[in-house]
C-alpha cells in the first residue's frame, strides 16, 4: 500500500531565507510524486511532479523538489521564501499499479516578514 | 475554460437530510474523484471514476454515492447526512488514468451538518 509522510506540521522561515518542506513516501512500484499548494479557502493547486529522469524537478512560482530514491524522499525547496508563499503544502504519491493519489497530511508554511 | 467547478460553495444541513454536491469539468478528463479534507488528515478519497459509466469506492465511501453519466459531471450524493460528514469536499479531475498525470481541483464545498 502507498503512504506519504510529512513529518512537520508547521514550518516557519524568514522572508528571503531558503525553505524546505519534507516528504517521504512508500510505494510498491515506481513512484510518481506530486506537490500541491493550498491557499486559504481555495482548492489545491499543482506545483510540480516527478515522473522519471532528473532528480531535481522545477515547478511553478520558483519551487523545486529533490527526489532521493535511496531515502524515499521528495522534499520541496525554494531558494528565497516570500511572504506570499505562506500556505498549506501537500505531498502526494501514485504508483504505476494504482490509479489513485495518496496525500500526506499537509505542512503549513509560514513565511515571516 | 472554467476548469473544475463545484456547487454550492457552502451548505448547512440537518442530520438525516440528503443533498447532492455538484462537480463539473470542461477539460474532457477521463478521471474524476471526490475527496474530503479534515484538519490534520490531508485529503481522503471518497469515490472515483475512470470514465463515464464507471465508478469505484475510495478510502472513505460510506454514506456517499456517486454516478458518472457523462464525462463532464460527477455528482456526490449524501444519503442521510451525519455530523461526521462535516468537512470540506473537493472534486478533482485528471486527463487520464496514467500515474504521471496530475489532478486539477475545484474550489471546494464547505459542508456543515448540525
């Protein structure tokens, strides 16, 4: 069975500093990994995905994520945080045997001015 | 191109009432799904569909029904509302059933059951 863990409920970072939001996963086949962002009272927006190939994936709004197969991780990163990045971030996984997404519990990112 | 639309945005029900949450997409996506979002629990899959006429249960299907008579529409029915169904409900669609396709989400319906 697939599963996703986001070990931090909350991440606080100062504006201009780099940010990392952590995600680890468990799947039985090849992993397909996704990051979504949710702003208050809104639906989820797709940020980026890993399918295959380069371990560093670039996505929307300057975000990137690093896939590490040996550590089964897919951490979300941004070199310089903005106050407007404050939101709830979800990691999700699909494997090539299943049709459905499994989401992590979410990490709330607060970027402080 | 409106993407994924959901109605209503807000709803208050009394215990035992029934209602239908509407979801539509105009992207000709094969895959559609319903999730509920509860604090600290992420999104949990209720039901999903891989095409018109085909539906299946997700992780938390009890108390909910779905149908998929057209590619565009995927309504979620609450048969007899219970306070445990108080939640935010999201509909999502995806271009296909391949695992590499991301999902597109609607704006959500906030449901309160008294």
